[in-house]
């Protein structure tokens, strides 16, 4: 089963994915663990006893060198700064696993702000793939339709919705943690990130479920 978690930048998609895996882990915790397993991280995390893994869309970011070549470095995070076709191809492979074949998905390293190939193994025994990202619900009329196959591949999609002030402050804090000065962090959150957030919000009604964390 493939489930997509969608939301604007800073909505908490990775956190929700990790929480889902933690809940699966808790349900499957062995008796001698006291029922208190350690919470898995989001990217590539697995739940012991439950064949589940997280595969992030962010692993398909184009590298900064390629964005510079394309003249798109200042719009990193926009739909056309990802390898959308590569992401679709990965989901198609995960949709139709082959016996004995492990699929390796890329991750995104926020310490260096770059994709890292071959980071997440997904074996043919995996029963649940959670994939999270901004653009899983873009349609034929958006970004030349490059993302539109995603929705048809996924079994279910969840749209994560949080109050805008909360989302923006989270985003600013994330940018600061990864090296941007406060003013630059806020400018990016309210500039390129906000443009992307408005696009993501326009896809909300295509989701199967809207999740509003308490």
C-alpha cells in the first residue's frame, strides 16, 4: 500500500510520517520491550514487526549545481526544481515490487541541503510505503502535468493542514537551524516558500483526508 502525505512547506509532513511509524512500532513492540520502543526518524525509517518505510519526495531535489546551471537556484523547492519523472518512476517500481529485488530510494540531507542517492532500501516485503512531499496532488494543468501520475499511483493521500502562523514560524526556525541568518530565513519563508505554499494549498481538495493536528 502506498500512502501520500501532502502539505505546504513547514506543515510537519516528516513529523507526521515519523509519528505514524512510531504508532505502528508501538503496536508491534515485543513483550520484553515494555511496550516503549524508540521512535523512528522519518526518512527511511521502519517499524519492527510492521513492514513500513518512509520515502520522501525531497530526495528528488535537483542538486544545487544543476539548479545553478538551469538558473533556478533562487527558486529551490519550486515544482520544476525536482526530478518529478524520477519520482514517478520510483513510485511505479514500489507499486509493482519484484521478488528478491530491493529498490533504493534517495533521501534529502538537510545538513547539506542536498539529495543523497541510494539511501533508503525498500524490500519487496514492505507492506506500507509512506511518501511525503509538497507536490503529490498537482494536476495536469500544473507544472506541465509532470506530477499528475502520482495521485493515480497512490492508494490514499492525506493533506496536512496547520495554522499559517505556526507553519511559517516553523519554517523560519528550520531555515535558521540550517544556517540562514534570521532576516534571510524569514525572507525565504515569506518569498519562495510562500509561493510554493499557495500552489500546494490549491491541491487540498484532491486529497482523500485532511489532517489537522490538535
